[in-house]
């Protein structure tokens, strides 16, 4: 007897939830450092299937925040005179 689509999804759903938890926890701690709402990002990353899109958006936001900080450090280093 072949399992139906609903049965396959029901057996795969706990895996989706368990893999969503680490991303939700990570977003909860990273979001405030970027000036974002931690609860919103954690909830969006906890929802299965929705989190596939939200993960990519969140990763681009993290990369943008990192690049902004690196650019600020570079600007600060260019304006410093050595041995002053």
C-alpha cells in the first residue's frame, strides 16, 4: 500500500519543526544587533516552508549589516594619522 501525500507530509513535519528551531533561536539573538524585532524574525523562521524564503532574506540582512560595519571600520582607519 502506497502512503498518501498527507501521510508523507505528516511523517516529515516533525523534521521540519526540529530544523526550524536553531534558525529561530539564531535569529532571535541576531535581530536586535541589526535593529530588527527579534520575536518577528524568530516566529517567521519557526514556521515551516515560510522559513525557506525568510532565511534567505535574513541572511542578506546579516551580510548587509556586516558590510556596513566593515565599511565604517575602513572609513575610520583611513581618517587616522599614524603615530599621532
